[in-house]
C-alpha cells in the first residue's frame, strides 16, 4: 500500500510541479511588464494597471479560479476553458500582479543618481537598466520573491478547486476509497522537501549577490 500511495502522490506532484514551473515562466516576465506600466508617466495607463493589480491582489486566488473557469460560460454562454488552461490563466495573472509590485519596489529603490550617471555617459535607457540597474534590482528582490515563490508551491493545491488532479487531490482519493488519512499527511513530506530545496537555492543566490552593498 505504501508504494502504491507513493506512486500516486508522485503522479499528483508532477501536476503540482507543472503548475509551479509554468506559472513562474509566464508570470515573471508579465510581472515585469506590469511593473513598467505601473511606473508609466502616462497617467491613464498607470492608474488602469494599478487598479487591476489592486483587484487581483485584493481578492482570493480561489475566487479568481472559479470566475475564470465558470464565468465565461455563465455570463456569455461561451465554451468553458480546459481546466488546466483556466488554472494557468488564474495563476499567471495572480502571481504576475504580486511579482509586479516586488519589481516596482526594487526598481524604485535604486538611487536616481545612477540613472543620471548612465545618461551622462551617453547610455540609453535600456542600457542603463540592463547594464547598471538589473543586478542591483535582483539583489533587492530575491528575499520577497523567494517568499512569493514558496507560497506558490503551496497555492498549487488550489487547482483542485476546479478538479485539476494535483497531489492533495490524489491523497484525498484514499480517504474515500480506503478510509486512509495518512496519505494526506504524507503529502506534507513532498511540500517540505520541495520548499526546503527552494530555500537552499534562494539562500545560495543571496550569498552570490552579497558583493552588492545596497
């Protein structure tokens, strides 16, 4: 029984890992774009994006999952998105908004003198950002980003809200079919190991970036 449970949970963890990786792949660059919009000097765009970020950050991810999956069908009689696609849309939008605030804080914390020094040297805005500011921004955002990314590991469990079969869903099957609760506790081992690996990775990154004194 132990090995069959382990195999089932590994299968569910594969879905958990898939949601985690794809969310990061799409949410990080999208979050950076949103942060640029939130810092835009064009006020209508700036306030539109800030309002959108406020709504996403102010409502539960579970509610967003339900709205994205069921909303188009109920409101407009459209065909429902595939369950996994709905999960990815909800997760990417949600985490992009959280990441955007972290990016914005990191970028705005850089002293303006560094922008001005780059301009004096004849550098373009993109050159200033990528060659002067980017590594300093990364140094500043690693701790809050690591916190959000570890939170994402646990939030993947919300995919079961719309019946995407991640690790906790697979564990719950044993409660109904065999009256066993220990597989549910066993999922904690998977989460702890994965979060432990991420914690070590982010600790390593922080040490590598220690030569920036900010």
